[in-house]
């Protein structure tokens, strides 16, 4: 393929010159390989740069493949899963019901904000969907490493009825663009549901330099989260190894784009095969055995005491005019 020839051209350049091609050098390699591919395919020279540009764009465009559905994952912060795993029957039931409500409201948000279909030649017209979307939920109780991790996989069927009554595929570009908002909506929804159901509160936990804080249940200690986060620990070790390797080979630290690629590679490289999962009760028994019955029994009461103290002391009471700030946000957006 032309894309393969272009990538080979980049590799040859790097091998000969000793450095990666810059933007201009990549453009020249792309044009050179594209012109040769054009001659091979058409038996003539391109009429002008515009014709060559159109050919290269078309020849390097990813193949369009139809999909039967889309997979979304609703996985709460680790402290929620730890509370669930160490809790008694009533606590686990309350958290599972909170998860049910958060997932349902997330699907409703998806239908309201991220669902459309396309009509017309090449899908030029975006039209609304009538009657929502079909979703199948699969609930899992563990991570791939066997740590407690309550989460749902949502399989969204790629067939919806347009407002004109015809069945078509989902506008996948819109759905992909809304992936982060959907995830953020779920994160807020599950914490809202759990804090109300269990009378606990949240706090921001720092994740290190350059990383956004994560909201966790206040009172669920960090060492408990780390006890049941062996998957994250193995990924972190691999990221550190790959980062050091990159710095040694390139003489500089990886930029943000490269850091993302390293994290993705580390996640795949450390991904274990799925084993037969434990039942929810077996997961509870395993988690309690890891930390001890006495400590397990104290986790929820400790979190509830913190929430009670903060509520009594007015902790977290807004010190700004919310309406004023909302007006400023709307003005800026």
C-alpha cells in the first residue's frame, strides 16, 4: 500500500541520516512515494500538484470497515470497588444498585447528546435518532489481574432508527468525539449515586506531576487502593522501563504524544490473559482475606465519619457565586 511505502521511506531516511525526518522532509518523502505510486497505477504523470494530492489522500485513507457495535466501559474509581469488595451484603447491594442507576443515566446521556445517524450521499446529512439505542450490559467484578474491580461493559448495537423511520448505522464520528464527555458524565454519576447511598463523601487524590487528580471516596486509604491495584502497578513499572529506554536511545525525555504511546504500549504488553472470574461472593472473601476481617469492617464506618465531620464543619461549602461563574463559563464558550 502507499501508506506502507511512505512509512518505509521514513525508515530509510532515518537509517541513512541518523534522525527522524522533520515536517518538510516527511512531506517530500510522501510526495515522492505518492508520485511513484501514481505512475504505477495510472501509467502517466499527475497533471498537477492538486491531482497528486487528491490521489495521495485517497490512497492513504484508512479502510472503512463496518462494525456490529461499540464497546463502552463504565468502571468506577478504585475506592468504590474497594468499598464494594470489603463491604457486607447490604453495602455491596447498595453499590451495585448505585452502579445500575449511574449506568442507566449514562446511557440516557449518550442517547441525548451522542446519538445520531447519517443520510444522503456519503452521509452528508446528520439526522436525529428515533427511539434510542439497543445496549447490552455485561457486569464484571474483577480486573484482569484478579483484583476487585466492579465494572460494566456496554455493547451498543450499531443500528438505530432515524427520525425518517429508516434503520441505519450510528454516526460513529459523533460517538467517538463524545467518548470523553460520556466517561466524565459516568464518573460524576457513579460518585453522586454512591455518596448518597452510603452517606460518604469524595476528595481529590493527586496522581503525580502533570496528571489530573482523581476523585475517590474520602476515608478509603491509599494503601488499600494500592493493595488491589496490581494491574496499575505492573503498567507503571513497564512505563518507567520504556521511558528510560526512550531517553537512552534519543538523548531526551519523551514528549506528551510519545508518553501517551508509551503508556498504550505498556498497557498492551502487560495485559494478562483473562482467567475464569470469581463469583461476587468469592471476590469479597478474597478481598477480606487480603486485609483482615477487622480492617475490612472499619472501612465504610471510617468513610462515613469523615463525611459526617466535613458536613458538620461546612467543608466543601461553595465560596463563590455559582450563577455568576456559570454565566462567565457560558460567555467564554
